[in-house]
């Protein structure tokens, strides 16, 4: 077993899977990101952040020589560096979420093609088949009736307000699709938000810029107007990112639209209620819905709503001219884990039960 294979095996011990493939496409990805010697060092890290003294002792390598190697790997987005606190800490991250997102500004179409091959060959099914989804939809607040009680974790603005630091960066999924000639017309600049501690990592390694809360909320409004879907980590507190997703490029939503895995992402605790008698048949909802939940019959301008496809994002509600659409609470609400650590524990337990 070579060092790249050892690195893959170590990554696959993390809660979100990084599977091996027969084609070894994942090894080709790793080879483009680091040398074999670097892979050997990285394969000794774990998902738990450690300081340089601990790693130096465990790897039997002088701290002064190890530090620049780990810093270089962090800059290239192979490992994660915690820069919040009294000293830097280093740990592994999965390919998704993690290594894939960290390549946002790397201009390498061949690497993107390898990621795409990995997604279709095995990664997509692996990351989207968790017993408990690791991402969830957040509804647009304006799409919910003002009299409805909304919990803090159901308001994207509250998640942003809770983070000490905010980072804006380009959407990695749409950026990568543009690089291989499959880009869409949805906005990509400053469309991804990272929160503490990922925000600090992105800023320090040049992957994004520090932003104010007002700038972040302007991005949210732009995303909503464009018809993008707010998504975040499937936890109530300390979420590390807010994405604004399209179903044509986003790795998460493509789990539904391309791989046909309906549990790829947790729906919001809301669902559209369609008042058919109020519908004018304008078709705006058909164009805006990323999940294909609405169909328009050309003959008589009749809209059909496929409720089973609704993920509760509210994108259709905010532009309905007749008020025929409204987000209401689902009868089968699911409460997300308290924090990211609890979420990963839940996902890990599900993998062990498979």
C-alpha cells in the first residue's frame, strides 16, 4: 500500500466517507495535490485537531521541519488548520466537505474532471447515502407567514449573526463547472459564506475575504432574488458554512437531481402549500423551483405541484404574484443535532450500523 492509499484509508475513517474506487481516481486527485512524502505525513493525522508538539512526537519528526510541511498542505487545501486560539492546530477533513471546497481558486480543469469522475463513480453515492444527511435546507424567511414561530436555527440571518467572523468566497461548485465548460448563469462571486472556524482558515489561506454582516446579508438577498437555495450544515449551532445552491452545479443538490437520492440533503421543516384556486398559471414557480416540483401544462396554463419533491426552501413563494404559494410547517418535523460535533457523531454511528 502506497502513501496515497494510506491517506485515502485514513480519510475514510472520518464520519463523511471518502471511498476507494476500482479506477483509483481518488489517488490521481491526491497526486495532483501533494507529493508521496507529504501524503505519508498527512496519513498520520486524524480528524481531531492537534498541535505541532503532539504531531511531532507521534510522527517522530522535528517540529521545525514538520510545521512548514503542514502549513503548505493547509495552504493547498489538503488538510485543515485551526487558526482560532492560542496556537495553530492541524487535522484531516473529508474530500467533501473539505478538500473539494478548498480548491475554489485553483485553476485546474483536469483536477475538476477527476473530481467529477470520482463523484459519479463512487463519492456521490457515498456522501449522500448517510443515514442522517450532513446538510440541510434553510427557508427564505419572507416566504413564511409572519405569524408562524421560527426557531433560531431556521433563520439564516441568525446563523450569520452568531459567528465571530464571516468570510465570503466564490461558489466552488459553479466555479468548477465553468472551468470545464458546464457553467450556469446563476451568480458565483461571493456566493459562499464560511463562518468560524472555517472563516478564519479561508481568510488566512487566501481562499476568501473577511466580510461584514451587512455584506453577508446582501449576498443572501442576491441569492434569494436569483432563485438560489440557502443550505447549511445540518446542526442547530456553530455551523461552519452557508451555501447558496443551484441544482445544476451544487454537489449536494445533484445528489437529488442526478443521483436520485432524495435524502441527499435534509429538507427544511417547512413545505409549500399550494392554493390551486388562486393560481393564475403564470409559470414563475416552474422556472424558479430547482427541484422540478411544479409543472405547467401549456394547453390550459394549469400548474401541477409535486409535493414529494418540495424541500421547503421558499424560492417559489417569494415571487408568486397571486399569493397561491405559502410555506407551512411540516407535520413530521426533524430537529437537527445541537452542534457539528453531535452531527458528526450521529453520522458516524449510522455508518457503523450499515
